[in-house]
C-alpha cells in the first residue's frame, strides 16, 4: 500500500473550499475514489461539486497524518 496526497476543492454555489487529504491505497485511482466517498459522506457534497486538482504519491518521511505515519512505519 502507498500513501497518496489528494488535493482539490469543493465547489458549491457561492463557496469554494480547498482541501488536501492523505489516503492509503494501492493505486492513485483508488485514493481518488476514497476521497469522493469520504468528503461526500461527511460534507454532503455530490461528486460533481468536488474538483480534484492533483494526486501525488507521498514518501514515508513526508506524511503529515500521524495515524498513517504509524501504519506505514509498521508500529
């Protein structure tokens, strides 16, 4: 499993909210699907309101999420 940082923005009428999420996934496409599912369920946003700007693989030393950092380190 790899860690991907997915950045984008939620575009609703009269509101643009940027986001960056780190996801554990096998492929970049799986990370994007997880982001759509998580943001959609937590913020009640439809997929067409979510704009993905970039998906980058993150090195283990650059992971910001402490839970993911422990999972990748094997602790």
